[in-house]
C-alpha cells in the first residue's frame, strides 16, 4: 500500500456513483438556506463534504465539526487495533498539558525556552535509562527528540554514513558505495533511510526456526564499505530481542571497526523494566546510538521519538546547523523543522508521573497479559512464535499448525476478526530462499497499556468464534470467502479513482510487500513489511 495522494482531474470531480446515476441528486433546500434547527435538518446534510476543492463559502462550526466527526466514525476503534504499538490511552492531566501546548512551535527555543528545557530533561533521563556512560569524565552523551523513530533512525543512519565517509576520505579511499547490515525483518523506515541516502541494504533473512538476525552471518557480511549494523530490540514481526551482546562481542573479538545502532523503537521502554539484566544498550562499547519511540511503550500519543548517541564524536558536525532567524543562535539536528511541543511535554509527564516503578508495574502487567494470551492460544492449537516471560515485547505472534491441515489460513482468521471490530494483522515473515522453503504466515496481537484482562477474554471468545465459522465451511465456501477477503482488501484501499491510479502507478515498484497486498502469494526470499 502506498500512502501517496494524487490530485484529481476536473473530469473526475463529479464522478457518479454508477451508470444511470449521473443526474440523481437530493433536492436542494435553496441556496440561502440557513442553519437554524439541527445539523441534519440543514441543507448541509444533503450534500457531500468538499473533497477536492476548497468551497467558496463558509459553513457553521457546529456543522463542520459534526460532519467531519461522522466521517471519522468510519475509522476503526483505536483500542481494538491490536496491529499497532502506538499508544491509545493517556491520563486526562497529560492530555490537558498537551492541549495547552498546541500553539507552541517547539523549534522556537527563544520563545519557548521551558519546552526546550523539558526536552533536555527527557534526553537526560532516557540516556541514563539506556546506561549512557555519564560517569566517565570525558564522555558526554547527546540526543534529540524527533517526530518518531523513523526520523530518529534516519538521523542515526546519516550520522553513521557521514562518519564513515569522513574516515574513508581521510584514508584517500573511495566513499561512494556505503552499505548497512540488518535483519530483513526491520521496519520499513530502515529501507527508506537506505534508499533515500543511497546506502546498499545487506539483509540477514529469517529462517523457519530463526526470526531474528544471526550474529555470525551479519558479521560475515561486513566489508570495507559497511557503515554499521542495525540490531532490533523487539522485532515488528515476533517481538523477539536480537542478540546485541553477541554482535558486540564478535566485533570486539575480531577487532572490526564497525559500530551498532540499536533500534529500540518498541523495546527501549520495556526491557529496562522487565529484563534489566539484558545487555543491549550503552553498556556494550560497540553500541554508539539508540532510538526509541515515545509513542509506543513510552506511553505518549503519536508522534514523538528519541535518538541518543554515546558521544558527540559519533555525530559529524556537518549534520548540526546553527540558525538565528527565530531570535537567537540555536543548534538544530533534525530532518524536520517546525513541530509542536505537545508530545515532548507528554513524554516528560509520563516520565515523572510514573517513574521507574510505574513503568515497571505497567510493563510487567503487559508481559503477564501477553503470556496468558499466548497460553490460551496454544491450547487452541496455534503455534506461538513470540518469546514470553519478558524475553521479548509484550505481544503474541502465532500461526496455525500446518500439521492440522486447515483449509483456511491466517488471513481468513484476520478477516473474520475484523468483522467483529478487531484489527489483528496477518502477514508473512521475510524468510530466506531455501530449497522447498514455504512462506511463513502469522498473526500478531500487540498488548498495550489499555489491553485489559476483560478485553483479552473478549478477543479469545471472538477468535474461537472465528475458528468455528471457518471450520464449518467446505472448500467451496472457503474459496468464496478467500475471494471476498481479497475484494474487501481492494475495496478498502481503492475506493476512489484517484487512489486507484496512485496505487497502480507505485505498487510493485519497490522491493517490499506490505500486509494484505500479497496475501495469497507471499514471497520467499524477499523483504516484507509488518504493521507497526
């Protein structure tokens, strides 16, 4: 799926709902009809909301609010969206602080110095949470806030690339073919960073029994053009933590001058509280930068992210800009410029409101809930692919048992659950090309702060109901159901002509396959993308 919008041609502005319906309209109340009864008693209720061109005349605020709210009611329910790691609940007090900060442009440090100070406080707290070497005299870890982990990762990748290029130039060697090593299960922003910044992607693919990076294979891919290695603290697909320590130790043992960036988008606010003994952060000398998403298990509404570097030496000075057109000299290290201060303030609220004990209690509860859900799904004959007991993220990745000979697949179950309001994604793992290898389909339930035991029980009942419905179907019915699922997916994304043309232009141009696009023919040995 490509999230790009195309401008509609004039010829398509008034496209009818179907043949013979070109002149069918609801009778007008009159051009000067005024809103004085209710929203639905006005002429606005008989007209579509403007979609392609700004209207000539204004409308009452109550009308605009109500009609937009009605449109948005067709979205899914955030609390039932078990595909996403993104925070869907914050306390009222946090929301009030964030609303108060809506007018503040965070980048204007001169005008809003306290907001800038709050960012500094957050960076310090997060750096210490990740065991930055603050007790070493000559060490001076640094970091910035971002709009999310995507920007944080891009800054981290840029820093690695520029540092590698500077070193190569100093040695009189070519620096035009950088590469980066990563698991094929990385989030799509890693692919974007590589392609946007002209970096070759070197993938370590998953296997039928291994869903994370193989440290030995990763090290074997290193050459003189390698700018760094990505290690994931909680993969998008199964939530498993990659062995950052093993990567670090191999690099040290073999005296290889390549560093590690840890993508802790999801795990950065989980592992320190649930599995504090796990060594994945700045305790390891080869880990030079870490990103984390505040809007995932940092418990803040989207979007806010953070990136921290072990030392300023890992951030080339050419990436830092000094500007003075907002009233004072200030340094800027962002891909973005103007943005609101609300999410940064929301992050600070959560850090001081909950403290370490609060985060520990929440993450422990989520882990226990995920373990309970995994145990029940295993009793329902699913194979559990995720790691429980705090060894991975609080999620459950599961698949049907191939030995049971089911006539349906995980995509069919996902569709059945969608009809009950649940959004439980089905997708395929990016497995290596091997003789006789088959694509591995799986489903995933992300356990977030607002996923209570009662909600978990309701989900289990609906999964049992979905299985009952599918088990009752014969082959013919299942084939019809599969076709219905495919039509539904297409209908969701290709409802209008302009969206269809955009998709037809771009889909298939890249290397990745998103959830739902190749549901019936997932690729083996190709990069796929899960839902975040």
